[in-house]
C-alpha cells in the first residue's frame, strides 16, 4: 500500500486498510478534482429534466428563430448561438437547444455505462469467486467460458448485434450488449484473488468450524476481494462510456431524437468548420467524464490493490 506522506492527515494507530485508504485518497488533489467532476456530471444526469426546464427548452424542441435559413441553418449569434435563451447555443439547422441535449445526453450515456458496469461487476465477481473457490470442473468450465467470451472481437460483434436489432429499446439493448463482453476481465481478477485467499488461516478456521460455502464466500472471501474489485470497477467505467459513445457515433447506438454524446459528436462533424462549438461542447463533456473516472480509478488502484505494481 502506498505510504502516507508527512503532509497526510493523521490516522489513528491500529486503523484498518479502509481508513488508511480514505486518508491517502483525501491527500491527493487529483482525487478531489476527479470526484468533483464525477459528482457534477452525475448530478447533471440525475437532474436533466429539471435543468432543461430551467433552461426553457426540451431536447427535442426546435427553435427555427435561432438559426439563419439563408446561411444553411447556421446558428444566429457568436459561439454557436450562445445567448440568454440558449445557454450553450443551438444545433445547426434544427435550432434545438444544446444545453438541454447535453444534459439529457449525459443521462443516457451515464445510465448505459453505469448499468453495464454493474452487470459486468456482479457477473464477473460471482463467476470469479465461484471459479477460484470451488476449483475443479467449476473452475475449468468458467475459465473456458471466459476464454471464449474474450476471444470474440467485441466491438465488431456489438456493431453487428446492434445493426440487426430494429424495433427494440436501444438503451436496454446497448446495456445488455456492452455488459455481455465485459465480465471476463473482472472474473479473472476476482478468481486470482480468491485463489490466494481460500487457503488463508481464517478461511480454513471457518471451514473447520462448520461454516458452509455460502457463508465463507460472503463473510470471508468477498470482503477480501472488494478492494481490487472497487478499483477495477472505477477503471472500467470510462471504457463503458467510451464504448457507448463509439457505438452511437457509428450510428448503431442510441437513435435520434434521443440525445447521446456520441451521437451529437457524430452529427457535429458535418458542421465542424462552420460551427465548431457544436463539436466542442459534447466532446469536452465526454473527455472530462472519461478523464475524471480514469484518474479516480488509478488512485483507487494504487491504494486498494497493492499488487498492481503502481503503489
């Protein structure tokens, strides 16, 4: 575990690893900034309907008076039409409010990414603990399933699945498809941790004391793997956000009029020269979110997973 610097907050003697981890994380400025950015976007996503109503526009509402029909539908005014009526400007041609679409796009993108991450972590943790603890045929079967799943070219397979599915809930389908290919990575991490924990003295003592497999797994093994799992979870969230954005950018993700950051970036490419703000705003939101989760995940891995080689 990373040693606390002389400037770190004092930690009482005998503190457990979680108290030490919190003290170390509080010391890092990058963690504080990352948490602030993550909290900002999560609150923005949760309060998207309220925020768009405060702005006075829904994400599907057109404002033809905000674009110039004689200039190919370019926004009227500087910086993409930023004004008191449209806080972040408007979309070219349609005149839809960018602020409303960005906050609702955050809701869609983060909902898909966080739900897919939850599926990945739950499935991967369950499979990894079962494979590592029970061993034998269970380990062999689950390990082969992990190998088969990881051997698929996941992005190509996602594009194919999303392309053939027509009249379905796109948000639900994207969540399921992204989650389908992510669990083996978590499972392998948890399996390795479980293999190192199942022969520890306290686990042997619980087994000799008559504890069943379920009690041992939930009371002894799961707390021991929770640190690496939390760190790994924070690191895969940026990948989930980027995957959703990539699928929407390629046109096989969320369909209009439902807003998504990736979809907005794809649509903005045609107006990059004439209205760069249309490209800059959703791209900046995507960049800041991915960067904040990545920095937070790196810090958590350094502190919670001492075998990562970065501590």
